[in-house]
């Protein structure tokens, strides 16, 4: 292990001694200065997680969150200098963190929060207009093979918990006291203009949208949704995606000549 790697490893492991060869410009004890630097690095990374996962923090309280985040930081340092994206695997860590085992909803709330961050930083993409969509939809024979390209910010989260209601209650939307955490909810996350929307959709609608995101043709996406709800009507999904400027391209199926 080279000097740089040893330095980085010692920063996040309080059991590691101060790396040898360090000097301070004042001539003071480098071990003391290194300990201050170590504390600052860990605290800064915990603060970054607190900024990304504010509702998760509120649900467990500052002391619990910082203790949990501290364990995560020491085991999962950033892989990128862009701290806005730090914590992509924090939800999975929460799901396997024994002290949080009694909070079944916590990991999915964190997943929802991270999807919001990803949506906020997603690339821009011009939406299609209602007239263009209407023109394509007029040819019913072509609909099963039609593929929809959607905005890069769009994602779907199927949860066994009331993630949308929990998140919304912490935004002042609805009452937290009326939320039943064990109620399954499906969240649609996307950026509309400069705002990131979190919308509860039915499980069937979420399955249809997820299939569209995966690049499946509309017929296959509707079939997947219909396996959940036989009465599923794709018109509502298409209307919602159009309303939110989330459809960016229409790719018709190739027809044999």
C-alpha cells in the first residue's frame, strides 16, 4: 500500500495510527493534527449524508442518524469527488443495519430521497408535444410496438411501506399521525421544470412506467401492468407522463417491407 492509500485508510479508521512521515508547519505533534483532520473529514461526510437524506434523519433523530452514518462513512468512503452523489448505497446499508431493523420503512424512504437527488441532477431533455403524441396514438395497430423515451430524471420505486406519505408528511403535506407506515406505496419521481415531483401511482401504473423506462415497447409494458391489475388502462399513465413533460421521444416499431 502506497503512502497516499495508507493516509486515506487511516482517515476513516480510528484504530489506525497516524501515518509515519507527516510533519506540521508549526512543528507541533502531527498525530494530534491528523486526529483533528480525521474528525473533520468524517463529520463532513456525515453532514453530506444529512443533506441528501433529511427525512431519513428526521425519522430517526439526529443522534441515531449521525451514529448510523458514521458507521457507513468509515466502511463506504466516497468513490467520486462530487459529494452530491455520495450515499447511493446508503439505503442498502440502512436495510442491513441491525439497530434500524425495527424500522422497515427507513431504507425505502432513503431510496426515495436519493432518487430525488438523482432526478434533480439529471440531464435536461426536450419533451414532445401533445399533438405529436396524439398523431402516433391514432394508429392503434402500431401502439403495441411503440417505444417511448422518457426524461432521464424519471424513476419508479415500488415499496412495501408508505414511502410517499412519509416523505410528504415531512414536507408539510398531510399529517404524519395519519400515515400507516406498513401500507405499500409506489412512487414516481421525476423533475418537471425546476421542481422534483414525488407522485404516488398505482402498482400497475408503476409497473407500466418502469417497463417503459427499461425500453420495452408499449404493448409489453401494458401486459406487465395488466398482470397486476386486469382493469389497467394505459391512458392515465400516458396522460400523466405528457402532463409532466416526461415523454421525450416516440420510437415506432420497425415494420417489415
